[in-house]
C-alpha cells in the first residue's frame, strides 16, 4: 500500500490548537494504476495535492514550497511550468521588490 506523509514533523506531542499530521493511504489496486515507482508516485501525488491546495487559496506559496522541499523561487517556477497563477498580496510584492533591490 502506498503511504503518503506530507509532514516531516510527525514525532512528539502536538501543541494545543495545532492539527495532527495527516497520513493518506492509497489502496494497492489504485496505486498500481499509477504505473510509477512508489517514491515517484508519492512525489507526484504530493505535487498535485500542493498545487490544488495552493490554487484554492488554502496554503501559501511558502507553505507549498515547504511541503515540496523547495525554495520559494523553485516553487514559483514549478507553478509557472504548470501554468498555475501566482497569488501575491501587496506585502509579499513589497518584500520581493525589496529583496530584488538588495540583490542588485
């Protein structure tokens, strides 16, 4: 059975008000239909989940990058390759401009 753990922090007590990690199990007959090695299947499923959550506005780009173990710029490139619009509020845009100014 393909197991899917989106959180690397699943050991130890969870502080009050913080949700426990979520584990998804894909039945073997469904996992076999993916026709991918288990590690690759886990990665593809995680990518699809993160993209969908981001598109729906449930998670931020930073959270998406964290879940996919990418830096923010790599995550934004990853989304652009899949034609996913980048959500950005004014504060984030100001921060990005400030970082660009510092880099130049």
